[in-house]
DNA sequence: CGAAGATACGGAGCACCGCTCCGGTCGTCA
DNA sequence: TGACGACCGGAGCGGTGCTCCGTATCTTCG
């Protein structure tokens, strides 16, 4: 049973706007022109603002499922393998990095949302951060990750790297290499293909 | 003997514009309104564009000495201490991070300039990168830094972290912590206050 | 010293942006 | 079917980056 709002055109316009926004944001990034989104949806600019009072509200509606998946992924990684907590943690970090790079400008939106508690995006971002916190803690308790870092710093590192990679054209290879350096820096023991000291 | 341009008002206006730009960029970041800069300089918007055809040209004029200092610092670190190449390299990285954070939005401008060879800022940024490359190579040849990273990746990491810290309010403490993680990830052996495996 | 010529100045103007606000339309329910 | 109220659309405001040209100013030469 789909959420049955009072009027039909409301739901219709909402769907049109979301579809148009997905298009526009895929093309132009999270800073896509709102007027352009309204145009694509064949809807007045006023209608867009009534449905989504702020840009963050619109982003939240679009990215909702993405963040949920990231949270689920964390829970999943937390449950299934009792061993290898470092690996699980790093896997999740890579997922976060990948998620942050799905749209041009997303890293900026995420950082802004984390900093601004009044942002509509804040909830999703904070939930994601909390889930990652558990993964981090487990890896730290297993003695596999530096004990002197917290979730906030880890997220900041990953989003920062994701941003830099985006600026550089968004090559997945570069992202992997930078994540490798970060992983090496976070781990207590080298885990990946890193030069060994003899 | 100061560069004697044909007309006097030209030099006068140039100075006024640079002073105004420094003010505005310190206040509003590298995306400061150009109209506002012209207003502060008590000069027409056309005059601003004639002196500095693009925003990058204006930034270049302002940041020129900053980038030069970063390059000199690299040369200096390369010469003075024959030992401790890792330390010299990491010191320079911290300087770069500090420099990238002097203005809001500077990390973005730097990354954009490195990617776009036609940018007026590209020269300064590329020169800085090249100087850092020597420091990196020396540390690698001494076996103190992972051999599988290049300057480009290192710069990308540092600027990415600087950006993230800026987004978060720009706390120097956070910057230091993130740089520490990056250093640990780049170094072949732990050098800083990092948890030791027993 | 004064006038001619070159050169730089200023800002009006264009197309865009985010965002507000209100008159008219249209769906819904009695 | 009619009335009511929620919803829509877009004009309008103040801002942006950038261009272009009539005009004022500086310099140089007679």
C-alpha cells in the first residue's frame, strides 16, 4: 500500500521532481541548478521549493536509500565474519568512498551535513557514521587499528580523499591507491601490498 | 627600480585591486564575489577584468609569493640536513597543508589548477609539486617512504585532507592528526607517536 | 604650455542563479 | 455538481560572472 497522500498531483509531481533531480545531479553534480531541475520535471520553480524547501531536503530524498545501504553494509560486516575485523572495517571504508563519489560534489554535501545539525541530510550521514563507529571499535579492540583515532577522523579522511579524487577526474584506480595509503596509516600492522622493511 | 608601466593609474589600480582582493578572499574565500572586490577597490568591474581576465589570474597574483615560499622551503629542506629525509619530507607536507588552508576554498583552486594546464595558477602549483617530488624521491631512496607512491598521489592526499579539515571548521589539531595518519601510511616504518605492535 | 592621440576606466546590460510570494487553477469531498 | 481549500506556476528581487563600448584621463609631442 503506497503512502496515499491527500491529492494525486502532489505524488505525481514529487515523482517527476525526484526523477528530474536524479538526472540533473548525475549530469551536473549536487550543485545542479534547481531551476533546471524544475524545468526538467516540467513543473514550476515554486512547486519544487514546496516539495523540497532546501537543496539538502532534495538530496536527502535522493540519497536516502544509498545511505541506508551503507548502514546495512556496516551491520552486515559486523555480523557475518567474527574474525578479520580490520578487513571488514577497510571494506566498509572503501564502500563509503565509493558512495561518496557517486555524484560530483557529494563529498562537500556530506561534510556540510555532518557539520550542520539542522541540515536535512544530517540524519542519514550521522547514522552512517555511527554504524561505521562500531566497525572501527571492533577493529581497535582486536588491536588491528590505531587506538588513537575516532570515527569522525576516519570519515573525514575518507571523504577528503574521495573529494580529492573527484577533483582529479575520479579515477577508481587513484581512489584505491589513496585508500591503500590511508589503510596502511590506520592499521597497526601492514595488511595490504605495502613495502616491507627488512 | 619598480616596473615602470606606461601609465601611472594602471599601477595604482592594480595595487588597489590586489589589496581589495586579499581582503575579500581572506573574508569570503577564493570564491569571493569579483564585483565585491572591485567595489572594495573603488574601481569599475571592467577594470578588474582588464587587469585580471580570470579569477585564477587574480589568485595567481596573490598566491605567487606563497607558492614560491613553499618551493624555497623544499629546496631548503633538501639541502640542509643530509640525514632524516623522511622527517624533511613530512615537514614539507605539513607546510603544504598549512599553505592550502590559508584561504577558504584554496584546496579546490589548487586541485583545479593542477588538473587544468591552461589555468594561470597551474605554473605555481606544478612548480611546487616538482620541488616536493625531490624530497619524496630522496626519502624513498633512503628506504623510508613507500616506493610505490608518486608526488601526484601525495599532493592529492594532503590537499584532500586539507580540504576536509577546512570543511570541518579548520581546526589545526584535526589537521595534525590526519597528517599523522597519512605520514604513518606513507612511511615504511612508524616514525611518529603511533601505537606499536608488541 | 597646450593640444592630439593612445589607452584605460566605468558601468550598463545580458543571462544565469537561489529564493519568495501570491493570484489563479484544479482535485476532492459533501 | 458545486464549493472549498490545497496546490501550482511564474513574476519578481537581489545577487552572480562576464562583455562591450562611450567617455574620461594620462602621456607625449609640437
